[in-house]
């Protein structure tokens, strides 16, 4: 079921300044405040953090530390995080968008 252009515009307006989590095709995720979008689905976020999957070296290091500690179970490795500020996320790479809260 579709929506009218007015409904779509109202929904997007309701998301302004809310924190979005945008997952893109290369595995990264951006979390920032929605400032605007355009007809090509590009999204501008402010106060943005970029999250990346840990490198193979980080995973191997964590596994070695886990094994050396003698603990059982799975190894947990956090995503890499960095502050990137104001970003444009190209719409063609967006795979999933979540609204925080």
C-alpha cells in the first residue's frame, strides 16, 4: 500500500533532527541526526559516528587474548567507531535505515 506525496513529506519532516542508523552496502553504519534528503535518496546527517566491522587482525588479537585468559564461549569484538561530523550518505548505497528510540 502506497502513500501520497504529502504523507511521505510529512513522515520525512517528522524524522528531522532525529537520530538515524543508516546501514550501507560496504558494511559500515552511520548514526547521526537527519538534516535533509533529496530526490536521489542522498541523506545528510550531522553529529555522525561511523561504525566499521573490526579488521581481521583485531579479531585474531581478541581471539588470542580470549584463549590465553582460559575463558570459554564466544569471542566478542566491538565495531570500530569514529566521529565524522557532517556527512552525505549516497542513497544508492543505503541498505537499511533505523530510527533510534
